[in-house]
């Protein structure tokens, strides 16, 4: 895969993310093939190397523990229309009848796994315990910095502020014609924006490193898009974007933080069927089950894909969706 057209400025946080992704990929390949030990880049600090080691270990466990289903994901994606929001149980049952899973009832998954469709294509990765406690604390710190914005979008409560906020270095206004240039999201235009970006840098690097293993094509497409965006931000003098990109550490261009909210079953139609979303969860909670209705109401304790929902849990928690 050619990366000659990708330019990462050495001052960008994304440069460290790239190093973390390459190290994680090499570590994963070495463990998969029994190859030589991998020496991390000197640009990675000790804590990040340890987190990458943990991630590579969980990735290899998931890779070696596949669950194959009879669903044809290519056919299934063609059957889904914008009307299939995931809210209508009758429509969802009809979809399952046309593309049924190979099990009845609810299937609980609580160990690292990969989910394969009928063609043996990996359509989902489940990576419990991939985030260390230190990384979870960093995400909670970012959520606390976003408290004032979350209050505008949710309800006040004891503990972490409930709500949902979107962070992006290049954001098109929703429900508007996309005729103008993208802008830095409002959540990153305030005085705390640099601190927020620094707080989410390591978690963003870990999610991106996982994508480097799970979907290399999507990973490099994101890297290429951000590289081109950096050039345009400078040449067109887009307000605040060059400064924001300097601290943006994710291969994804948007991060949604959802704090102490339940989410009903739904489907994200703006996502590309051939690509992965990444959902991470953290917090002091119990009895959490994520439901993937497309897979016959398979229940997880963490990462998500396709039609999904997160019902009530005991305790406080938050999710970061890339």
C-alpha cells in the first residue's frame, strides 16, 4: 500500500499515533507468526508502549477466537435502507428473517473475539480490557473538561455530567448544505480546547492503533484525509484548524463522547458499511450489556458495530465513539 502522498508533520500529535500504530501492527504480526521481538520507536513513551503491548495481546486473543455466523454482510448491507433505523422491532424482525444469525435467543460474549460472516470476512472485533486503567482515567479527565458543554446537551446529575458532545477538527454543520469549508467543532473552539485535545490524545492513539490492525485500508484512508486536510487548512487559512490539527491524535475525524446516557437500539446510517466504527466504554459500572440486534441480539460488554444499543447500567460510565 503506497503512502507516498501522506505527509505527517512531525509536530502533530498524529505523528506519535502513527508510530504507535506501526508498533502495535508489528507486535501483533510477531505474536501471530512467532516472529522476533519488536523494538518500539524511541518516540513512544514507556506508558504508551505498555498500552500498545496490552492492545496487541487482546487483538491476538480476539483474532485466535473467531465466531463464524451465517449472515452475508454484503447482502445484508444492501437490504438496509434509511428507514431501518433500528427502532422498529417489526422491521428488524423481518431483516433477521431475511439474513438470520445461526443461533437462537441471546448469545453473551465476554471474551476477546472476532465475528466472521458467511464469507469469513471479519465484521466485528470485541476487545475487552484493551484500555488500561490509566487510559480510562485520561478519558474521564477529558469528559470532566467537557462538563460545561455536556450540561448544555444533557441533564445535570450527581457525578459525571450526562450528555453527548461531538469533537472534530473539521465539522460540517448538520442540516445545512455543505457548500462551505468545514469548521472546527464548537466544542473545540473554547479556552479549554488544547487541554481537551491533550487529554484525549492517548486514548485516540490507542483506538487508531487498533484500527491499524483491524482495517489497514481504512486506517490509511483516514491518515491520508487528515494529511490533505492539513494542507488545505494552511493554504485556505481556515480559522483554528491548523492549531487544532496539531493536537488531534485520531485517524478518525470525529469523536463523540457519551456520558451517563442510555442509548436505544439504533443504526448509524452515516457510517460506511465497509468500514469500522470504534466504541470504547469506561467507568465504574456493572451489569452492562451492549446489544447487537443485527446479530440475533448478541450481547457484549464493550465494543460495537451495526444495529446496537446500550441500556441501563448500574453505576456511572461513559463511551467514546470514533
